[in-house]
């Protein structure tokens, strides 16, 4: 049986590209998210036995049901790509609603924790033991964009979750790493090249993006390493985006 990989937020963007790339690399992929039609389309595009399972990562019962289904069907999980995430409205920090804050934290941080917790438990007891967890961080885990407090805070927290999972997983052959992505070309970043995005000095400027396939290839590289090797942190970004240096 081929190795089993779960991709959360698998219905579009980085999740879809990564699911397809993992399937091409020989994994049997489980695509998870809230939009069933999009997930089924991803599974169809991925092939190699890929399946779609609806799950709301914010809901502990929904996450538990997802991992129970994976265990019943495959008996194990080899790779978890914690990809599901969202942003908040781009407004000044003092104008952000508490509901928007909670929504981002629940999806980006609590969702990743819940999936990590379930994967960790299964990886500990399966035979052969162990597996790999890959967290989708962000360049915001290093430097924020203006008006991005909820998203930036959760991505800094994801780095803490990555480090803790990596440490706690050592004894059980569970590796955990993080990929920080800058300006992958998806529907969510389409405006970067057209209308532009707000910069640190308050100006709006267009920014370059990269083909999402480059990100997917990086995820496959991390996923296919033997468990005695780990990419702890990787950054994949558009070369000319304003991240390194002063703009």
C-alpha cells in the first residue's frame, strides 16, 4: 500500500496543488476541507486513489471523525500537511472585530493543533510507527504586512507549534517541519499583480508572485524525506517580493 497523505484546505490553491503533486509522487491523498465539490474536484485531478472527506478543522468532533475515517480505511497516516487557513479583513488593528479575530485563530491555529493532535496519536500507535507533519506557515511568521494582526499572530504561533511538535515527536519517529510561503500565485493572491497590496510605508504596490507548482514541489520534497531527516523550516518566495531588506 502506498503512503497516506492528508492535505487540509485541499479544495483550492496551495492545498490543491500540493495534493496533486503528492499523488503524482506516489501518495494516496486524502483531501479535506469544508467545500465538498471542490474537494472532489481536487481528488479527481490528483488521481492515484485520492479521496475527499469533508471536515471543519475548527471543530474537534469533525477533526476526530476525519481521522477515524482515515484509520478505518487505511490503518495509518504517513504525512499531514496542515494547510487550511484564512485571513481577516484588512482593517486597522483597533477596528478589527473580535469575531474576525476568533475566526482566524480557530482556523489557522486551533485547526492545525487539532489535526496535529489526532495525527500524532495515530502515528504513535501505528505499525510501522511514525510519520511527518508539515505546517503551512508564512512569511508573516517572520515579518507582518500592515493590518494583519490576527493572521500574523497565528503564523508566529504555528512556528511554536512546529517546534514543540518536532521536539515531542522525536521519541516516536514523528518529524515536523514548516514551510513559509511568499506570494504563491493562487486566486487569493491575484490582486498582488493587478491592483497591488499595502506596503509598510502605506503605499500600495504590485508585487511578483510565483507559480504555485514551486510550492507543491517543495512540499513533496519535505514529505518524501526518510524520517531520520527533516526540513525544520523552509522558505519559498517570489525572488523580488519586498521581504528581505528594506522594501
